[in-house]
C-alpha cells in the first residue's frame, strides 16, 4: 500500500481497461525489485525500494500481463510492458522473477532478447501518454482512457 500511489495513473488505466468489453482482471500485485550484488537500480534515489506493478488481465479467453516500473526518480523512461501468455501452464511467477533480474542487470531497460525468447512476438512496449507540461505527474481522464484504448488495441 505504501507504493501504490507511485502507480496511480497506471492503475487508473488498468481500471479503464477492465471496464472495456471482453476484459477481466485476474491478478494485481506490487513487487519490490530484488537486491542483486553489484547493482543499485533496485533502489530509488531516496533509498526506498524500486517497485514493479504487475497485473494480469484476461481478454476474450487470452491472458495478458501488464507491467509498470516505478521510474519516479527519472533514472530511465520505461514504457508499459504488455505480455501475452504463451500457454495454459505458463509460470508467471518464475518469468516475472527472471524479468526483474534482467531488468536490473540491464540498468532499467526492458531485456528484449529475453522477452523475444520467452514471448516471441507476444510482447509489446506501450508508450506512456504525455503529461500536460504544467503538471508532470497528473493525467486527465481522457488521456488515461486513450492509453487504455491503445493497450486494448494491442491485445488484439
């Protein structure tokens, strides 16, 4: 709960997405990125843990994951990651753990080779909407709705 506000716009987008036809929310969690010897990006500038928001959504019988990383310290700009479940017995926990490690080892860059190996063409980076210049952290409802519509379109 302490880190939920870092993902306010992302969570608002997921709520919009789930309200769309054919989408159903399955799972939600906020995970602290793991500590890895020799790597420091698991912490924000203020010393707090860097977190990842992980949601699973079912659309028209197909399961997807949406992943967002807290980059509020502006260390990197990371798009929202959309992953398409590869088979019924897919191990999300193991895959997300490996993704977190590779993300940290590549200095907060989505690990493309790993994603391609696991998901083939079933992954997509969805760029964030632009914030109005006067308030960098706030997005209006219309902007969030358009973000959700882009994500929904990428699920087809």
